[in-house]
C-alpha cells in the first residue's frame, strides 16, 4: 500500500503569530506600574463589594428611621390639633323631654377643619431642618 493512501485524517496547521512580551529588564518602571495597577484594581473591587454589601442595610435603616420620624410627627400633630376640640364640637346629641337620645348629628364643618388642618401641620413639621437629618450607626 501507498503511504499517501494510509493517512486517515490530515489538516493544515494553524499558524499563530508570535506576540512580543514586554521585556521587564529593559523597562524597570513597567513592574512598578503593573504593581500599582494591580493594587488599585484590587482596592476598587474590594470597595465595590463592600458598598454592595452595605447598601441594602443602610437603605433599610433609612426607611425605618424615616417611617419612625413620620409616625412620631403625625401622632404629635394630631394630638395637638385634637387638644383644641371637645366631643361636643364634633357631635351634637339631641334629647327629648324624658332625657332619651333622640338624634346624634355630626358637625361636618369642624370635622373638615380637623381633616385639613392635621396634614398641613404634619407637612410643615416634616419640612423643618431638624426632621430632615438623622444619624445611622454602622456597627
């Protein structure tokens, strides 16, 4: 048999071009530059990872603090507004001659005043500077 016919598979080889690597002996500053780049890259990766790990915790604490401040202010302002009114200001009880309750009517004007006054006072209190900042402990 012929040697040419004996080949089962043949292909041409790929020729990869040679890339010249920087010779560090010729460029001593290249090693320093490479080290600085590596250290900065590691520092940026670590910092980014730390921020990504801490951010959800800080966001949740901010939401909790904001909710706490808003609830506190809402309760305080509602209490202050309601301190100016009595039960008789909201409801009128009509009794007959035997002192039986005949009718209870509501004073909608007073109720509407309270409904509009409370949110305005809450908004004014929330806009004050001392209520716009708070500190978070990251321990």
